C-alpha cells in the first residue's frame, strides 16, 4: 500500500444516473491508509467526476463536510484530492470496523454536488496493552483442574486482522493454560485455566508472562506479569448472575441517577463469602461518568452525559470476596438522546450587495442546516420570518438556497434583514435563527423630480445684469452619481435652436439669473425650459417650465396727446361769452407707457393767466369754466396743466393751452388782436410773393396784379361775416358782424348735448391764407403757387357766402 493512498477497487460512477443536474446519485468512493502525511495524494477526483481542472476553478469547486472539519484538500489546478492533515483512524472512529469520511464536492454556476466517501484503512500502529502490568491471583491449593480465573483482556486500538489474535504463556508451565472467548462488540473473555492442582508446600507462588499478539505484519504484542499466590482452601469464587449487563440512561440524567445494579454470589461463608464491587482498572474511574457502590453493586451517574460525544459505554465490574477470589462481568450502558441541541445554520456562500434590477429567482446564499441530535430530534425544517422578497429552495439533502422572490427596489428598501429560522422536530422543539443582511445597490431607474410642476419668478425692469431671481430644485431618489442632478436650459419649442440668452441657470444649485436688463414695455414675460439630468448611465432627465414676469417700474413720463404740444402756432380753444359755469372748454388727453399704478394719471392746473377762471378735472383732464366770463377777463388766456402719474417717485409732463374768450364787451380788443395776426399772415404772403418775383421776372407782373386784386376783395369783406351756430351764439356773432367789429370770418362747429343746458364748443382755427416757401425747382413751384392762390380765394368766398 503506497504512502500516498490507493484508490478503492471500484469507483462507482454511473454516468447514466447523471440525469439530475445538480446531484450525483452514487457517491465516489476512495480508500486511504491512516497515518498518511499531509499533502499525500488520495485520488484525482476531477477525473472521476468527469470534470477538468479548468472547470473546478471556473465553478469555484470546494469541499464541504457535515462536521465542518477539513480532512482533505482539493487542488483545483490539478483536480487531485490530497490529505489536509494526518489521519488517525482510532481517534476518528474508535474500534469501529469501518471508518468512512464523507463530504460533498460543491460546484457553482450551476450548483452541483458530488458526494465523496473515503474509507480510512487501519494500519497496525498500536500494540496490545493489558490494563495492568502485573496481575496477582490468590489461588487455594488443591484446586480442581479446569478451574478458571478471569483475566482482563488486553486492548488493541487497531481493528480487523490488526487486532489481538492470540494469547500465550511464557514460559510455559504445567499448571496453567490460557483460554479466550469472543464476546459481543469484538471483545474477548480471557481466562487462566488450572491444568494441575497446586501444592502450596511444593511451590507457594508462581510467576510467568501472559502475551497478547495481534495479526499485523509485522505482528505486535503486549505482556503482563501473572503472579500466582497459592492459598489455603477458599475454593468458591464470586459468580455474577449475568456475564453481560445492559443499561440505558438519558443523556440529561442528573448526577446520582441509578443506571443499573450488578449482582454476584459466593457460596462461601464468613469472610470468604463477603463480596465487594469495583470497576476494573482498564479505565481510570475518575475518567468514567459513572460510579459503583462497592457494597450494593449499583452503578450511578457521576457527571453529565452527552449523547453526541459518546453513545455507549462498555465497563468491566469485578466482584471480590473476602478470600481474594474474584469474578468479573461486562456492563454496557447505552446513552439515550434527548433534544438538547439546537439546529445549526452553516452558510457556504453569500452574495451582497445585490443590484436592484436583480431578476426573481437569483441565488443569494447557499447554506446547510444540521442538528447533532438523532432521530426525530435531528429532523430540521427551515423557513423565513416575515419576508416576501426572498424565499428558500431545497437544494440537496440538508442544503438550501436563498433566492429572490420578487423584484427589488432600493428606493423602497435599501437593506433587507433576512432571518432564517431552523427548527427541529423534538419535543419541545428547539429553534435557531440566522440573520443575513442583504444590501441593495442602486441602479439609475429614477429620473429627477422637481418640487414644483412649474415655476413663476419676478424681476423688476431695468434690473442689474446677473441678478438672482429665484432657484429651482429637483431631487433624484437614486443614490451616488445616479442622484447627482445638474441643470441646463433647453429650447422651449423644438424649432428653436438655442435657449433664451437673457436667462442663465446654475448647473449645480439651480439658481436662476437674469443676464441683461429687461424693459417691461418691450418684454412683459419670458418662458424658458430647464432640464434636470442625473449622472447615471444612461442619464435620465426631467423638464420644467420657468415663467419670468417682468415687474413694471415707473420709468416713463406721461405723454400728452391733446392738445398737441409741438404745433406752431399753438392750438387755441374758443370760449363764447354765453358759456356757463361748468361748461367744457377742452380736454387734456395723455397716456403713460407704464402699467398699473404707474400709469394712473392725475391732472392739475399748474399755471394760468387767471387761475380762478378755469378748473381741471384731476381724473379725466377736462378743462371747465369755474365762473362766468366777465369783460375784465383777458381775451387770450394761457393755461399750463400738469399731468402726473402715480409711480414712486412720480413722473410728470405739462400741457400748454391757449383759450380765446369771445365776449361782445371786448370787441374793440379782439379785432385788433386778430388783425395783428392777420397782418402777420399778410406779411408772410407778401414776403413769399416778393421771393417769387425775384425768382421769376416772367410772372412778376401777373403775380402783383393777382395780389392787388385779392387785397381789394378782402377790404370789401370787412363789412359782413357769416357765422354758423344756433341760439344766442349766432345772434351775438351776427350783431358783431353788423357792427363791423369782427374784421375776419370764423367757422364754428357746435356740439350740443340733448337735454343739457350747457354746450360744448370746439373752436377751429381761422381760415387764413398761409404760404410756405419751399425749394422746389422752378416749374413745379409755379404750379404749386397757383393752387395755393386758388385755395386762399375759395375760403374767402365761402365765408362771404
């Protein structure tokens, strides 16, 4: 037999039974001799399992045993099974005839089991040993031939052919021989047989050796000295009622519990009939969990028992009478199992963390359960406590797989505490829990979410460039880089190529800035689209709309629309003498480009020739008579109206008005004033005619004649005037015309309100000739001059009519 071990004669590897994908039906069996050195090769298990060394490494092959001890080691590179330590068969299996070490060869991806059994063969490494080095017998003389004297047999830890095979006496003598008889459990019952009566007077004592020889090669032997003392007659030895006593006791029996009683009888009387009991000296009594009462023979429990350590005890009990004669019996005590061991959970592999997109049915952990108790006390059931996301799946024998039962979501549960409960079938049952912490790793499966569906922000017009107007915020329920959010502007409409250039968003914190000043009158609101994107792979994003409202500032002064402030000559309003208090003279119309309160306008009379004559409506800008017109009032009144908005600070504008008072009492002053105006217009006309004369001498004569004709006609019209109107106004004007106080004709447009006692008038400009000088070329200028001359003549004739 080689030191590295040899293979079992036949390796039962039936390939036809490999239809089950994970478990090999028949175990792979090997044999190895004990006492082999660590590292010795047992066999090539990869070859016998139909695997290659590359598969062993790729599938993380390993050895798992039920007791957790690793007697063997697997070399993945070669597939060889080698010894991990020196094997001592006697230490592992005791006196058992067979000694088999079983374990599983585990492979992953996919999960696969190979059961391997290695038979440890005995080596003759122990010599027989007698319990005592010297055994003394006191034998009465005249003993009958054939008398037997029991001797404690020698013990050999080896088994089979290496155990004790024969006993001999050396030197041989004529008085004694040795006899052995096999008993149950492989023990031998050894006796010295008296072949010839002893004679104390001839030989008071004998001394010889008893030799036990085993069947090993080479054989080993053990010796004890036999000392025979020849006594006077005590010719009856104690005799037990049974050669073998069998008792049973629970492993949790308390100290002092009676296991059984042995009984021996001696027909002698007196001192020779008194019997005492004791255990043989083969095992020290201090090492035994039992004690014996020397007088009664009761065997009691001395210290706690453990079924898982020792299931059976074999004892030898001696009965010694007062004469020194003894008898011996064997006692077997069987320890009965009780449910005193909780199940054990041994995790072989465990995967954590798991990605949250793990598919249901994914293997998380592989573990085995075991119970050191036997029978129903060792039957185990497994389950999970309050767990819906994981489930258990039986794998092989006492192995279970922990797999995912549903889809996982890290945002709901980032960590699972999986409590595995193993319970045996004892009464009462014992339970063990094993907690596995399964962490869930993040996957980018959640887009950022804004805290608002849309944002509305405000900025005052004429803002400072780069002003902060607000902030947006989005959160991502993922973790790590998957939760890091950055912000960016996007075009509001797909057709736009670039987002708005006047708004900027900080990519890190979401602060919104306005980059340039805004004008409320040009842009009142802006809308931009902001995208929040995470840093996952691939990235996810969400868009939100920001509405930026421009808040108006009072930066526009009121604008006067009526009366026009840029007209030359200034616009004048006419007020007849018959106008009553409260009559409308005119209305100042103004607008403000601002909005809200900034555009609310109020009107105030700033300056006037006669402040008490007119009143201005603060809300509507209407100019009305405050008192009746008197002859002391100046004919031409100048008013300046202040138009002011409601902003902070307020802005204002002024409107200048000219009002002419038409009063019969002031007829002497009004014609002179109007004549001055007419003289100014006539002078302008003369200047135009003179300039035309210098331009074209050809038409000088005709132009001069035409002008003279027109002057004559105008003088003829001084005697009469035509007025349009109703009531007192017409009669008053007619009277003035008859008196010759009004040198020129005026047209009036009278607007009357039904049912009103007051009339509102609008005084039109007097129809006076006006000639403007332009720098056109010669011929167009003459044509335009003819048309201007005709237009001057037509109103005069119309006024006269």
